[in-house]
C-alpha cells in the first residue's frame, strides 16, 4: 500500500471516529432540499412568498436556506429585536419613574413609560405605594415625542385591545372593560374609567355599545347588543391625570413647564425586567413591546421616541447584520417592517452570545406553550421560538435542539398566503418536525 492510500485511510477513519463520537450526522443535502420542496409545494403555500434559513449554532453550517436574503413582513417576529434591546438596555429591573419630595404633602413625579404600572398582572406596585402617600402630585409628562399609534398600524382597529395606544404614563395596560350588570347598569373595570364615559350612571338597558373617537379619551355609551366589551384607553395628559387622581384619591396636576433643576430626584423601580419580557413574548404583547422601546428612549435621550432608539441600535449593536432592514416599531403591528430570514439567524446568534440560553428559554415560549399552544407538542423543552401573524403573514423564528442534540437557529417567513393561517402554521410545523427528526 502506497503512502497516499495510507493517508486517505487515516483521514477516512478519523472522520468516522469523529462522527461516532458525536453521534450527530447532518441530513444529506438532497434530502434537505426535498424537505424544503415539499414545504413550498404544500397547497397552502404554493402561491405564497416563503423564506427559510436554518443554521447550526455551533458550526455556523447552513442546514436549509431558501430566499434567505429576501425581505419579508415579519409581523410579531419583530418582537425578537425589541427583546434584544430590552435584555441589553433595561437592566435587571424596570424604572417606574422618578419622584422628588417637595414637602410632606406634595411630590413631583416624572413618568418613565412603564407598562406594568397598575397592570392587573402585577400586584406589587412600588411607585403607587409612594405616590398615594401625598395629597398632591405634580406630574411632569416626560417628553412623549412620538404618536400614540405607530407608522403602518391598522388605524381602524384603534379600539381593539391588541393595539393599545402608547403613552408616557400607561395605566391598567391602557385597556378597560365594560360589563352589563344584572341590574341593567354598565360597570367599568377599572371603576374610575366610568368618569370618562357619557351616560354610564344613567344607562339602563338589556344591551349596550361603547364608542370612543380615534384620538379622544372619552367614551359614549349607547343602546346596543353587547353584554361585555373590552376596549382601549387613549391617554392624554389630562385624562391620565384624571384617572390617577380618582385612583389614588389625591390631587394630580399636569405640569406643562420644564422639570425644575433644583429638585432631588429618587429613582423608583417597579418589576424585574424579565417578568415583563416573558409575557411580552409568551402572549405576544404588543403594548409591552412598544413601551419597551419608549422606556429605552427615555433612558437614553430624556424623551420617548421609538424611531430614534431603532436608528441608534441599527447604527451600533446591529450594524453587522447581513441585510439592512426596515424596522419601524416594537411590536410588529406595522407592515412597513421588513427583515430577511438571514437577519433573524444573525440576531438569534447574537442573543445567544450576549445572554444565557437559560434566560432566553425562560423568556421565549416553548412547544405547546404561549402562542405555540397546540403546536409543536413533541418539541416542548426543545423548541423556543417567537410566532408572528398578520393577515397573509405567518412567521416563526427561534431555537431548536434537534433529535441528535444539535442546537439549530431557525427562521421561517411566509408572506402573501391567501389561505388559513392555521393551515400555514401546520405546514411549517410539519416541516420543522422533519428537520428536528433528521438532524
């Protein structure tokens, strides 16, 4: 046997031993292509715009790719970028606001866009404990330099609770509910919202409708067929002060002037940051996502503008992403957002390098949990991902540990489908279960 054959045999044996040692063998390329082809030819997707990218987190090897550098509207997959910003810049706990005591009965207050303030899911309210101690609160609206609704949102859904308007001082998640009681009267929750409703104390009927103009805080109660309604609160400075005053039972004054320089401000924290980011991702909370960028903006610039935060991130932390995106909001409600599957793979790897996988797995929903409920049941504890859904849009990006123990980064983007979102999700699920099984 000549020297060349010996070298070839040694190399072949080495590769075989490496494969046996790891037990991880990648699915052959032809089979991977066949799997993608099967996905693309599914009846629910054959006329849609589909992008796929899956990569091995350790080796960077691309497992699957199709249209990976094409742009897609990602819907709530946008929240992954917001999550990254929140993880990196909000610290361990959210800032509820700043207070400065004037005397024993008067306190000055600067808000910080905290979406957990008086939120029903958060019983511990440190800021409320402070503010309710004073007879008078002088509130300085901390530089709301953006609009209540984002660019590209479906404005005619303005009263739908999934699209609660942004504000510098949210209360009750900027959502209220109204219920017809057995005595025929309508009750509001929170109770003090009744002060914004015309005729609520006189109304008596077997049904009602509740209406609010697009950019107004007041509601009108009219006869209708509804027994219970959930709607959004449009928080102007005056309506915010009114709601706060009736909630705490003290006097609130909205200060138009600039914040005085001679006050000694104390920072008040509210909730652990991850206790906000987890429901943001698990229930795809649009309001939490939007307020996350406003909190970062207030922290960085002293005013609240999501666009300036996004621009800054794109020029610094995110400048190395493979394809320049169009990113306009925190939630993904806007159809102006455009990202590529390759962008999401880059972000997932970046999150993995900057934060622990344990933390990411706590924040992201797993199979059959959160927005993945009834999907990916075999992958509970193995898949951690964010869904995305708009009319004609289905998306999924996240982490998956394959059957052979390989950590995969994945992004599947579907745009312009004209069928059932559930059917598209099932087709994507079938494909990813195949990837899990064979990698």
